[in-house]
């Protein structure tokens, strides 16, 4: 979910539906939003976009292009606040006067689809180049084999590092495997410097290590869900987190926000943090002397041929069932998800485009290009409409702190798994 991956400051720094009747267009036409033959009748459409998602310039260019291509059609683009958006969207989907297109956090799609108010776009996946979508965005939009959410843009964590400290440690190239990462971080953790700042509760990072081991945070078990932090795979992922976390003087009972890890890095004594590239802007704002000393590399994987698994945050586009302009709403979604808009947005906002084949459009941006490289191994949180209930009390964070402070991993994992299971199977 974008709001959790990219708080407002970081988002600014990164600048982090069925049986429709419209005729499909070739991707080359989406610069203006043209639908080719069979263009729907003109209408006024309402589009909800979340605050800080896209710059005014990008939205203005899209609005002008779409309205030019669809004579007589107007777009009323309304900017929404993240605070309280869940209830507002739920209410809109249940009404008879919903917006025509909505941006939603990618991990929220299951919750909204469960309400029955979101159109099924399964038959449009091929038209939207779905086989090329980033998995971490596409998978959360697909519930019980049906595609409700169309991937819009992505962002994921990378390793942000201090080039000077790497040079002082004799490290000439970023690590590409977990083993190399541990070796380099051990070299960096000396002389009053921290090899890495990794607080004990960055659970998105832990999730990546668990995914690399072939595990997950929870799995579907028939018609119910089961927490899986007590599995051997989760235990192995936590063991690696513990090994890495020990190579720095980091709190075991807080996350990246307490204190802000960008502020810690800005002091110049921390070699690495795991964050979105947008952290670089926050770091240099706090310490301008680091302006040219910040580098990025993908979270290393177990082998050099594949980056480590990462949580893919970002947004999907959905069409409410109550939209009165279904055909044109699809044309809006298709244009927003198409090559021209994705290229414009990625270049201006430093986001990862929704398709793997478009990664080259951010090649000139060091942070965004590294983020795109890591996105190929992107994942999402368990696709349950009740996942928000897990995050509300977050037994994953509690589990991590318990293990890092000496608790038995098996017992802590069992307790956390039971809490996750209960949250996911409790009717909301």
C-alpha cells in the first residue's frame, strides 16, 4: 500500500472492472488516450487520484490529451487525502454515485473487491499488456482468479549507501549476494561507523528475506488463512535479518520512523539503510555535505543472478460498478496504464512503471533505475481483505523484537502466526 511505503515527504522526494464495451486500441495510441474505433459517447467523468501520487504537470498533460482525443468528454480529477480514505472509498463503492475511476493502494484492492462494488477487468488483461505487469502490483489486484485492480505505478526499497564509507572500507562495488552483503557490512561496521542501520521492526525487509526462503507471512488454507511465521522458511528469513541487524548499533524495538532512519544516515556514520530512493532527498536536506556521496543498489538475493525479494508498494486503478460511464472509464484506465503516460510519470516522479519492459525509461535516474531492477522480484502482502487488521496491531513487529532480544524463535513464531491467523479470519 503506497501510504505505508511512501510517507508524504518521501513521496515528494521521489518526484514515492468486466465486460466493458469499449473497443481496444493499440498501445501506440495512448499518448492522447485515444480508443481507436468505436469511441464511446462524450461524458463527464470523475477520477479520484491520491495526494502526492502524481505531479500537477503530469496530470495536466494527461487531462488535456485525453479530452482532446475524446471530444466533448471532460475529466474532473479530484485529489484525495490518504487519511481516512478507506472508509471514503468503501462508502463510494456502496453508493449509486461513485467516481468513474479510483486510485487505490495496491494492498487495498482485496478489501474493496470483497465489497462487491468493483468491476472485474479480467477480460481486459491482455489488452492492457498484463503479461508484462510487475508481479508485486498485479498480484494484489487479482482476487480468486479475477483481475479487479490495474497496476499503475510501483516503488520498492533498495539499499541506500554512503559511497565514502564504502571506499574507506575498500569496497569497490556493491554486493550482489547475501553472503557478499554480510561480508561487506562486517567490514563497514568498524571505527565508530555502523555497517548498517536496521532497526528491529522493519517488517517489510523481513518479509523480503522470508520470500527469498520460499516462505510467506500467511497463506490461504482452503477458505481461511493461516499465519506462517512459525515455518522453517520464516525462521530462516528471520535468522538472516538477525545476522544483518547485529552489524550496527540499532534499536531492536522500533521501526524506520523512530528515529527517522534518513536522519540517522545523515550524520555520516552509517554505511547503509534499506529504504526507497526518496530517502536521499531527505538525507541531503538534513546534511547537504552528503549530496554526491549517496549511492543505491538492489537488496541482494541469495544468488547473484536475482535480486532479493522486496515488497512492492504502489497503486492500482479500479472502476466502481456504480460508474455511469463504464466504457469511457475503461479508456481512462487504459490511457493511465499505457506506455505514454507511464513514461511521462516515471521520468517526472522517479517511479517504477507498471510494466517490466518499461524499466529503461528511468535508466538515467540512479535511484529509480536501481528500484526498477529490484522490482522484478517484487512481492505483495497476503491478498486478504483483512490484512489491514494484521498491520493494525502488527504481531510481525512484536515477533521480530522478541527474537532479537533473545526469545525462542519457534515459540515467538507460533504466537505471531496465531495472531495473524485470528486477524485474517475474523469477520470485519
